[in-house]
C-alpha cells in the first residue's frame, strides 16, 4: 500500500487520508498516531492513538490494533479520545473481546478540551474543540524547552549556583506548538484557536475543492472547503499547511491542478497535499 509522507525539520509523518475512506497519520519519533481509520499491521507497534472522532474512516482500525497488541503481549496502548466517546468505545472493545474470546488490554482516556498530556520528555499535547457533526476534537502537540527565568538573568554564575543549592529552579518551561491535527471539522477550528494557527505544522482537513460540492454543503456536513481556506488565508501563520481528507470525487491529478490554480500567493510556498508519491 502506497502511503503519503511529510517531513518538517527532521520530524517525519506518514500515513493516508482519504475522505470517507480512511485516515491515519503516524509520527514514529513521538510514538503516536492521529486516528486509525484502516487496518495497518505495520503500525501496531505505535503506542498511542489520538482519536479525533469515531466515524469509521477514522476509527475502524482500533479493535484490530488493540486485539493485535493484546495477542502479541505488547505494552498496554493508550487511546485518547473525546470524553463523551469513552464509554461507547469501551463497550465496542468489550464486545470484540467477547467475540474473539480473549481479554483486550488497552487504556481508554477521555479528555476534556485543553487537558495537558505528556508524550515524552520535551513534548506534550492538548485536545481542542473541533466543529464536526459528531463529538470531535483536534490536537496540538507542543515542543518544550527550559529557559533561564527573566529575574535570574542579571545574576552571575555563582549566585545562580547558590540559589540552586537552596532548591530553587532557575529555569522555566517554554512551549511552542509544533503540530496540529484538525480531524474532520469546519474552518472555525483554525479561526478560533490561536495555537492551531501558530503551529509550525498544521494537518488541515480540506474535503472539498470546487463546485462539485460548494461551501454551504461542506459546512452542512461539518467539513472545510478549499474556498474557505483561500478566503481566510491571512489567518494561517503556520510554516507548513498539509491538506488531508480529500473527497474521492477528485482524482489526485484534479487536486493538484485545483490547488495550483486557486492557492493565493501568501500560502503558495507553505501548503501541500498529503498524497502518496507519483500522484
């Protein structure tokens, strides 16, 4: 299976995203996946899923994922999801466990918007409200660094050392939004969230691109139309905008042609399609 890939300053992402068919975007270095909407046996080792919503093109691989990890005696995976989905997903996995005749081992973690969750040293994420037809949320992953506190900058090294010996921490955490993932959503997900707009990388749902399905129809179904991205082009402060979830109404050639013709100059060097190679 051909998959798409994207790399930003050494951070690599891979996967597939096709509207109504399948979406899963993997970040191997940080050991997580945004959604798991198709069966991918090569990614069972990834330890965390950040689930945006439960439509099957985003979630159908989860029972398989949990089943395979349980059979292989891999560490218990963590699946983060909207708080309201936690009991329903638990029921689904319980039924599959009964059907298969062995215990499923996983940790379902329903999150409130804005909850901080550590990924690994130097990284954490937060879920943010998205605007789809069903309970949904997007995610922002942050990179952190330690910086000398402003009030310590005038001290010499001996004074700093003395304060440290007294148990004081001379540093404070500085966090930068590294990557945001929209899941399925109307464009308000970007317009109403500063950290999403300022993320270095934005994986942005864009299901429709032309008059085959107009803006009003896209919004009715909780999706974003490319014309809306063009209209609000100045709102996007991201260094890289990666468009995902295109409708199967479009061939890859059509998508590339429409993007080339419609993209405004302010976005031209920052925007791309998340498509397999030679598409």
